[in-house]
C-alpha cells in the first residue's frame, strides 16, 4: 500500500487581496471625513454670516474711527452753541438751534428756551456750556446715538454771582445734507 501524501495546498495571499479588503474601509473613512468637513464648512459659513449681520457688525462707531470722530465733533459743536447764551442775545442761540435741531429735539428745546427767554433778561444771565465728554454709542450710515456730558457755568451779571452744574444727555442725530442734525435730546 502506497500512501500518497498530498502536498499541502498553499493559499496564495497576495498584496492585491489585502488591498482589496482594505478598500471598503478606506472608502468609508474618506466618505466620513468628507461628510464631517462639509458639515463643518456649512456650520462655519452660517456662523460667519450671523456675525456679519449682528448689530455690532452694523455699528460703524465700533469700526470706523473717522466717521465716529466726525459725528462726535459735529454734535459737540452744536451742543456748545445751542446751550450757551447771553441774556441780551438769546436770538443768536435760537438761530443756531434752528439750524441743527429737528423733530422732538426742537420741540424740547423750544419748551426749555421759553423759560430762558422769560428769565434771562430779568436775571441778566449768561450761560456757557461746554461738552466735556461724549461717546458715540451707535453709528449706522446716516443715524447716530451719543451719550454726552456737559459742564455749564452760569453768571448773573446783575449781582455778579456764578454757579456751575453738570448735565448728561442722550442725543439722537441724523445726517441731512452733509451735516449732522440733532433729532432727539433726552436729559439723563
């Protein structure tokens, strides 16, 4: 009896076979990475769009120092003029107010100045107002909102007495014809 010995059969495993088994995992990994990157891109795009449209991004007072300085200087000059007067020249102050005030600010000013017109000549009152500090809270194209601190010095010429006071105003302004017009004054 002869026994035949079978030679072991060798299973040939080649690099190609191993690569073929790895291909599905590689494709799956790449697809997962692509989906994650696309999701991150969408999320970042939406977030960036939200930042561009946020109120702080529209507030030029935070972004444009030149425009902020312009509105600040214009309103400071206007307030110094309209809140300073001499008892014998109140019409000069009223003319200045007519040039830079509109709407509610003009109405409020007329109410206050009616008292000045009545009392200043009797008391021979001279009032000097100076803006000591102001900040543009909001600026968007043609609209601005400021917080202003004023020092006022009053002198009564008839008895040579003086007094000082401070005031704080919220000012709303609008650009009209290239100049800043005050549309609202709110004492604080």
